[in-house]
C-alpha cells in the first residue's frame, strides 16, 4: 500500500501499525512471554509492518470467547485507538470464534502468530511448488474462518493475514475452496512421487545426502554458499529460503555428497505449513545426516534447537544422525560453551569461513559412522562384483586366495544388503 503526495512523483510506503499481545498462561514465566513477543515483532517486521505497542497479560487459562477476556479486550480497543493501530496480533493461536469476537470488540483486524507466518511464506514463495504449498496452508487456515464473513475478509486492504495466492478464494463458497484444496493436494502428491523417483535414482548411485536444518535465519543458506559456491541469495530476514536447494559437495577423502538447504523452522510453526510442506520436508527424513545449524549469537540458542527438534519429531526424522554446527562464532562470545555442551558439535562462521575445514572432517566422520565393516568372500570369476564393491564401498583390506578374494569393506546398509550373499561366515 502506497501513498502518492499531491504534486510529487515520490511514493511513500505506508506500513501497517501493529499492537502485539502476549498471554502468560498458568505457570508460564513473563520472561518467556516477552521473548515470544520479541520474536513476533521480528516476524511482523519481516511481513512489512511496524509494532507500535505491546501488551502482556497473565491468566490461568484462555477465555473461550476472546482469549483475553472482555475487560482486556476493551483495554486493547482503547489502546489501539490511541496509537492508531490497524491490526492486533496475538502470540497464541486464536480459534475462529475468538477471532470473530475480538474483531467485533476491537473494531479492527485481529489475527494470530500463525497468520503472520503464513503471510511471510506467501510473500516469499517463488517456485510453482512453493506457491502451491503456501496456498494450501493458507486455505487450510482460512477455511474454518470463512463462516459468515468471507466477503468481509476478502475486502480487507491487503494487510497481514490477507495476502497470498489463496486470497481470491475467500469470495467463493466453501465447496469450491475444498475442491481447490483437493487439487493442490493432488499436485503436491505428484511432486512427492517425482521426488521419490529421483531419490531412488540417487540411492542406486549411492550418493549420500545431507540436510541442512535449523531455526530461521540461522545461516543455512550462507553455509551452503560457503560449502558449494551455490550463489544462493541470502538475506538477514526470517524465512528467506522456502524452496529446497540441492548442491554437490566434495568431502575430505574424495567422497561427494548432496547437500540440501531446507526451510527454516520457528517456535509454534503452524501445523498447516508442516502438512503442506510435506514433500519439501521429506528430504530431511530421507537424509543420511542432518546438519543442525544453530545461531550461536541468538539470545536463546538452546530454545531454538528444541523448537527445531520438535519439528524433526513431527516429520519422523528424529532418529537420523545429527551433527550440531554452531554458526556465527565470530559474533558469539559464548559459542565455545555451546559447542562443548553438544557431543561432536563444531563451531563455524559461514560468513568468514572460520572452522569450515573442521566441519567438513566432522561430516566425513559422521558419514562413515553410518557405515559398517563387513568381510566379503568374492570369487575371481565375479569380477563385476569385485568392481562394484570397490566402487560402492571403502576397501580397507584385501586377501588373495586361490579361487576368491576376501575383502574387508566399509559398506552402508544398502551396500550390505546388495552384497549379502558374499558375506563371510563368522
């Protein structure tokens, strides 16, 4: 939204004015709520709006009708009028009924953290797949909120929570929305199948895969650029990477692996996004090694790590080997302590390149840890098998016999299965 000044060619951007609301429920500490609001303020700024006030309330439990209670809602209405706020954003997810009631009491838009995150994703989606994933997540979020107010939502002036590929769908009936969702789910299902075929082809070539995961803005894309010269655009803003990028990386020792940069995570990541981005997040679940990139300069890196790991559990990737990489060590005085807390962790600066050699050695070691030594007895007549073993595994010893060779080999699970008929009897 822009404003044209009379008699001038200069356009000035008018940003939404936002009031933030955090609620400390039960035993929740106020410091935790304030930290959540700090992050919400960054999300709001990324979405293109300005925070003009923030309110914190303590309650035993959410009010079923308004989350904060009618008295606090009246106070928020008065504050919003005083600071000329366009929108009130709550750090907790609001039910459709709570949102409707609050908008009536406040006289302005009321949205929650989920709507802000979805809005940012809508602004950043670039590829057809990314746009489809975001549209599906938006529709899943908006569908239950359409009852009796679809037209009023669709007529909002392009603010947070109203942008994105799915916004025109708010003007049509529920049945057409559901049909659109089913079509998107079908399209993304085809993407998932295609990715599965690609991964099977990679599996046959025995090329290992690493997945870079981490909290949003931890520096994953910068690390990918440092490792592979990918030339990926990096920005100091949340969720600048939505579409996965895969590049090849040479490790010490000569092996090559595929490295995939994935979407950043955040506390209270909307379930709609986890579901819609299933085909993208699937690359994490199928990786041989998860490289967990942590912003060592963050105020609460341990809390961010916990948030990332909760999503890994949700997508079924919690049991994959994990290498913790503490990034931004040049800006984090306590980075060494954080590295020491986590077994096998390494510290790097993706921006300057400090610690990258140690990181590469750690990756190579972790990859080899997933392999296992086996002894194979292969007849000389099976030269094809001998060649395949040398190609797919690491031969650490070889003994020549009369009719066969006995090889001690490092092989991964797939390799061990392929050559199982030649495993030496114990």
